[in-house]
C-alpha cells in the first residue's frame, strides 16, 4: 500500500470546485470557539474550560453533521484522558464523543464507570439512557430514566421516559407525557424546545398520525433551523410520505452532512432527476472514504443506500446484520427487514422478529414488514 506522503495531491480541475465549506463567522457558536480557545490557552490545566470547549465542538459537530469537530473535541480533552483517573466531566465528554461516533459499547462502559464515581450525574444518566435505547436495552434505559428523574427532577425524567415509551409500543402514552411538557417555559433554551418537538414528531409518526408529526417537525425546525439531525429525520419522513420534492428542498443547503446528502440522493432518485447519478457517485466516494478511515458511523444508512439506490439487496443485508449488533432503533429494524425480504432471505431477519416480539416495538413502517416476514414459508 502506498504511503500517504507518496500519494499524488488532488488538484481541482476548475477554480469553482468547492473543497470544503468553512463555518461562517456570523455564527455565534463559531465566534465562541475563539473565546473558549483563548481561555484554554490561558489556563491549560483547567478542566472546566477544556470541557466547555470540548462540548462546544461536540454540539456544533452534532448540529451540523461535521464529524471533524468530534476530533477537535477529543484533542482538547486528550491530555486529561491520559491521567490515571480522568476527571468526571472529562470522562463524560469522552463518552459523549464515543456515543456520537456510534461506539456504543465503549460509551456505555465509560458511562457506567462514571456513574459509579458520581451517581448523581444527570448528564451521565441521560446519555446512558440514550445509548441503551439505541442498543435496544429497554430495561437498562428505564433504570437510567428513573435515576435521571432522581438526579435532575421530573422534567428530564419525563422526557426520558416518554422517549422510551415511544419505542416499546406505548406511543400514545409517550405522546401524552410529551404534551404535558411541550411548553417548558420562556426560559427553556431553543434546543430543548426543538428536542421535545422532535420527539413528539417521531412519536406521532409511530402512532400513524403523519399530519400531526409534520407539524411537530416544522415546529422543531423553527426552534433549531439548520439542525442536521432534525433535517435528516424530517427528510426521511417526507420521503416515506411520498413528498420527495419537499425533502429535496429541505436539505438543499445541507450538502456537507452525510445524512442530509443521503436524503438528497434518495429524493433525486425518486424524482428521476439527472443529478441523481452524479450525487450517487459522490455518496459512493464518501462511503469509500469512511471505509478507508475505519469509520462505521452510518452502517444503517449505507445499507439503506445500497438497497434503495443500488438495489443490491445482498450487500444491504450484510450491512444491516452487522449494524444490528450495535444498533436496534426502529430504523435499524426496518432496513434489516426490508433487505431480508428483498434478498429473498426472510429467515435472516429472525433476530429482528424476536426483538420486536420481546420489546413491544411498534411502528407503521415496521409492522407490515414483520407480517410479511412471518408470512414467508
């Protein structure tokens, strides 16, 4: 294999080729980086300022879908991680980075270690609950939600419990809980309001109420316009509703995010647009780059891409099976079931069928697929 320094440098063919989009200085979050970096430089051993900068990077990376900021956050806390016992705030930031990189087993182990040291850490319990839900460990998630309520009060515990109830077949109860706290008060930060509205959107969709879900998605984006997670989530919802043109418009300005770009490719393909071929090749290159880096953030998304864009059911099924080992959210179940059916291997989806039966998971996009798999000889 050629060494990196021997590789031929890439030279754009035209002056107008975009190599990288730089965050705008008009964004207050970007300006805050300078302030926090200056504080870290002035106090290089100060845990609080280092963690503040790390979380600023983490939040920005999550909001924009730019994974490079997770690397920057890791670099900030790395000196503290080299100590025998990293401070709790540092370990929590590190666990959050692992969660964002989909290293769920490692994140969970670190969170459990942190919570043994600090059982009253609300952030620790919230993050652990989130990881356990993604992994499909609803018993552990419920325990974490209870502990979160004890550590942070009823509001956070209620949001956590509602998130779990939305997944385990109790969406109406989840929606009722969220309705009680939909307006958290004038002092609530916009991201908290967007979070609740986004949860209500997903819950309404699981209740088979797409019009209600659509309203909550729009409300969430009013509180957090440009949020990468919300854009991708709403975009996928619009695709499911056969509203590809709206999905394409929604993510038009978010091409740097891989998840939003995937929505764009799916929408273009559904609409039969010429750009679909070019953007499909671009997405292929992005996945190839991830593979070279050993980056497995988007196994579920890649399986979906292979299934619906390349129509390679066998390859999609292989990735869906691999993804299922660490992620068991509704969308993970869905792509596994779809790929197994498309590949003519319904028995391969047995782990999903067993999980759905044991957990009570119910979703309008999953229930018909479960029935189809069960109906196969």
